[in-house]
């Protein structure tokens, strides 16, 4: 039974687990997205979200607290300069865990953990627009309208279109200086 077992120990002693989570949090902050197992992704989510919340307040104290967890000054700088302004208005839920299937070697359940506001594909698509599809009724009306139109009227339209293209073709082949008198002749 797992009574009163609050955290997943991930099969490691506490020092190894803290180092693992610090390294994964640093990678997540620097790369905005990492692939790992589902268990590690869930543990990382609970580890990194309080640090992101702490980064909303840019003070020396909060920087030192975050540095005590991450142990990487580049990750701390990235967190406070790039990530914190983007998530300033978000009340929580800074990360997203997406399950990606099973690992080839041992069958471990894999996941992708990413920062929500930094997924370019999701931000670019925005809200999906409603697709405009033609209904069967409109298709049948179009086919009925084309069937009712006399075919004799269609033939002159085709001939006039062919004449227009024939007249435009020589004008396109001539230089611009010679094309101007040709256009004046058409106007007459």
C-alpha cells in the first residue's frame, strides 16, 4: 500500500533525486521542451512550477532561492529574463506533459514535458477556425443550375475567352515601346 507516500522517489536516494530534478529543470528552462519518462515528467512538473512562480518576482532573494534549486546561473538568468515576463499573467499551469508512447529498449512510458507559453506550433495555430464545408443541398443546387443553362450560351463565352488570350499573347511578346501603340489601336 502507498499510504502517506507523498512523492515518487524515482528509485533513487534523496541526493541523487535532487540532482536529477535540478538537471532536468535546467534543461527544461534552457530548451523549453524535453523528453523523459512519465514518472520523471510528473516529478519535474511539481519541482519546476514553484520555481517559475518564484521567478515572477525579480528580487535578489528570489534569484538566490531559485539558484539554490537549479545550481546553474544560465538557467536562472533565462528563467528571470525570458520566461517570467511571458508567464506573468498566468496563474499557474506553466508546464504541459504529453504522453508519446513507449520506449523501444525497455518499454518505459515516455512523455514530452514543455513550457506552455513557448510551444510555437500551438501559438501559431491559435484558435482553430471553423471549417466551411459545402452541404449536399448547395452541391445539388449548383449542379441543377449548370444543367439548366443552355449549352449554346457557353460556346460564345469560350470563343470570346480564346480571342482575348490570342490578342494578349502578341502584346506580351513585343517590347514595352512597341506594346504602347498596339494598345492604342485596340482602344480605337
